[in-house]
């Protein structure tokens, strides 16, 4: 079974600075998806960024980018120019790219609570 | 606007009572999911359904039941057999049984408190 580990329960960053959230995962599969979701105090889960394992290029979405290291099974999220609205719980998640059975589900890490200081 | 609607947002239950959480989606998605969220535990999968009239147990299905009679609806019943039901419950859906982009789309959640 796949597992996702977020080793940082809490992180803090000063406004306008850069922060990196860590995520590692364990899988025997070669093709899969990785995600970062954001959960602000409203508790609505919002997709931040997605990475397909077959793509070598790291995904970017505006101020958010990932460092995907497939061999190391590492998937970190970098937030540049941090804003007060970035304060939230961040979850890393894994999903198999193979269809069928339980492969449809997302497996989540336990989350990292990010605080942004003004 | 298309989306996922969960109701009620807050629910209080006495011990020994069953309670049903509603989840409705108008995204025309095939697959639907229920996750439970506890502090420090992340999201854990309770049940999922890839198609109408079919559903599968997730990692923590004991004490819960579901039905999928319509494509747009996936209600979750928290039974009296669930030992620790106080939690935040999230419903999600995805298109084409989960293939394609792979992401899940989430509702706003339901907070269940057992008194």
C-alpha cells in the first residue's frame, strides 16, 4: 500500500519570503499522480498543484512550484512571495495512474500547518 | 455553478443514534468518495463509489454505511457502531472513475459532534 509522509507538522514564514514544505511517499508503481491541496480555516480543500510522475518537468502554478524527485520519492512544495492568504493546512496526496480497484482513491499525508507572519 | 454540496454543515448527535450526512454533486462525475478528517491524522478514506449501485470499503469503513442509488448522490450514514464518530467529514468526486487529471473535487465538509 502506498504511504505519504509529511515530516513537518508546522511551519512558519514571514510575509513575502519563501517556504518549502516537504513530502515523501512510498510506492512500487512507476506511473502516478502527486498533488498538493490547501485547506484554509474555511476547511474547503483547494487543489494547489498537480504533478504527473511521467513528466520530468516540475509543475508550477504562479507562486507555487514543486521539486519532484522521482528516484528519491520526494515531492516538495515551494511557495514564493508568501502572502497572508497562504496560511492554511497543506496536504500532500498520491494517486495511482492505473485504473481499477482501489487505485482511484487519493492517499493523503497528515498535513503541514503553515503560518504566515506579517 | 457546478460543485459538491454537503449538508448539514454542523450536526450534533446523541450516543446510540444513527445520523446521515448528505452529499450531492452536479459535476456529472462518476466517482464519489467519503473521507474522515481528525486533527493530526490527515484524511482517511471511509467509502468510495466508482459507479451507480456499486461502492467499496475504504481504510476505515467500520461503523459506516453508504448508498449510491443516483449518480449525483452519495449519502453517508454514521451508525451507532462507530466508536468515535466525532470528526470532520469530507465528500469528494472525480470524473471518469478517477482517470484523467486524477484530482478530487471536494465539498465544504460536515462537522459531526457526538454529545
